[in-house]
C-alpha cells in the first residue's frame, strides 16, 4: 500500500501552479515550504528520501523570497518553489556526501552551476536527497512511496521518492546508466534526461566523463520541461512548448529491444494494451543490431571511468567501499586501454546510426524498466532499457502511464533524436493527454 496520500495542502501543487499562485499573491513561499515540510514530517520516517534537510534554512529562504515578492520583485520562473538536490551535486551551504563514507562531512565551498541557476530563478533549495553510493548500484535506505517493501530505484533514489510522495514538486538527479529514468518509473513520476551537454556538470561528482548527465523529476511533463530549461540557463527551450501536436499527427515507433525477454509477462501485457490505445500512430519495429552492442559499451565505459575518477579516493579510505562496488572496481582494473578505447570510439561513432534509427519518426517508445519496482532487498532494478540512450546522449523522458497488476507504477520511456528536446517534451505531453 502507498505510504502517502495526496495532501490537501499547497504541497500537492505542481511547480508551475505554485509559482503562478505565488506571483499572483494567492500563496506565500513560506506557506508552501511549510506544507512541504509537514508532508516530509508525515512521510519521510518511512520513505527516507533526505540525506540533509534544514527546515529553518529553507523557511528563511522562503521568507526572503516573500519579501522580494512583496516589493514587486520576482527573481524568476521558480520564485518561491522548493527543489530537492541529489547529494552528489555541490551546495555551498549544505554538505555533499555522495552516499559514501569516503565523502562523509564534505562541505563544498561553491554551488554547482545548476544550483546557482536554480537560485537565480528564485527556487528554494530544500535540502539534499539521498543517492546510492557514489551514484552507482549499492542500495540506499530510501523506500518506494507506493510500497515500502520495494526499491525506489537508483541512483537518484531520494529525488524520485520525494517528488512521488508530494514532499517537493521538483528535484534534480543524474544519470550515467538509468539513474533518472528508472527511479522515476518505479516511483510513478515524470523523469527527464535532456540531451547530453545541454546542462553543465560543473560542481557535480564525476563518475564518468563520457556518460554522466543531469536530469530532473516532477509530477507533470510541463514541470520537468521548466526545471530543465532553468538549470540549462534556458538553452533548452523546454519551458516554451506552445500547442502540442495531436497524437494522430505524430509518427511514433515502439522499439522491440533485443533484451525484451527480460520484461515481466505483466509488463508485456500492459504495453500491448498501450499499443492498442495508440493504434496507427505507433508502428512496431525491431531494434537494429547496434543497440545490443551499446549495452556492452556502456558497461565498459562506466566501470573503467568510475575507477579512473574515484578508485584511488575510495581505496584510500578503508571500509568505505560497499560489497556491491568492490567487485566493480576490481573488474575495472582488468579493462585494458585498447578495450576502453574501442568502447569510447563505438560510443562516439554511434551518432550516425542513431540518426538513421530516428529518421522518419518523431520519437521512439520503449519500456522504462523490465517491470515494476522489485523488492528492496533485490537491489535498485535493471537499467538495461536506459543504457543505450545514455551512451548516445539522447533526450529521454519516462511517463507514469501504466500500472502493474499488483498496483505498482510502470513507466513508458520516450526517446528522440539528439538536440530535439523541445519536440520530445511536446510529444510526451501529447502522449500523456491521450493515455491518461
């Protein structure tokens, strides 16, 4: 059973609704933050979404923003709206401990660029959300708000869970494999990973210089578009959508992935029903051979580079490496330079293959995960439906459109060509309005 109810308070508002109400003088940022803190107090003893939370500091930010608003001075599109920050993203006034004993007590002296952009837009930085150990696979304490016995996914566990439980309307995460799409799908929220390179990673823990990407969580497509636009410095334009196309005007393709045998039988049935709903708007196609190859490429790049960036730091602090991470670092030492170089070149040369794959289609559709969130003791879930798009640096978004037979969320992943973020978000909005 869910460990939360939709609150009858401002905490239930979307980010856009809250920002509009604050701007119109119908709601204060202080009251919004108080409502969010009340929801955190009610639900977080079970969910454990927060690594660091300072209610007093959050309220002081809100009161300062309310004073600005009273003088007719709005700082930006997120004036007074609370946002959670994944605990691998630097904050000058909060610790960044990266879910690892190796970083315990680390206090950055500067904000990450994405945090500075949020503050410039008037956001209230509520605190740091829980991450798995150095944003990898070892589970954290966070639980799925829909069922406390299930994982929220990882590595952006706390961000997805906090948004799903109405603790905050927005949160930042990162993805190196499936760390935005998977937890968003498991927790039943919208998760959006923009085109690689559109959002600065300055001030974010580097686990892979090739694969690391910033993403965000919200309960609406429009909110994820706004969040991405703000943290990108408005480069994406995903906050300026205009009218979305009708679903029958889109050309979509459901991609039968080479590892679709990993889908649960229930998930297969739910996606068959989705395809029936979409009808002729969505064509079913087989994935080209290079898709399976890139899953292997992702693994090599991720393991080699996580050891390159963090291996020495972690090994210098005995007891700081989990049983999940230890064999990964050991395997990484066996990856030779030639294998790494070949994988890097394969990833870099995939653009032409992706361009051909997307030719003639507005977007591709796949499952976000192999099924609903597994039991927490079984780990954070299989990221294989995300790996390829992360390697390609393609924009992807997961929508909470389906439900498993046992009542858990199932995400539908939409992917589009590199750089087509605005079109992707618009397509996602069309799909939401068609299916929901």
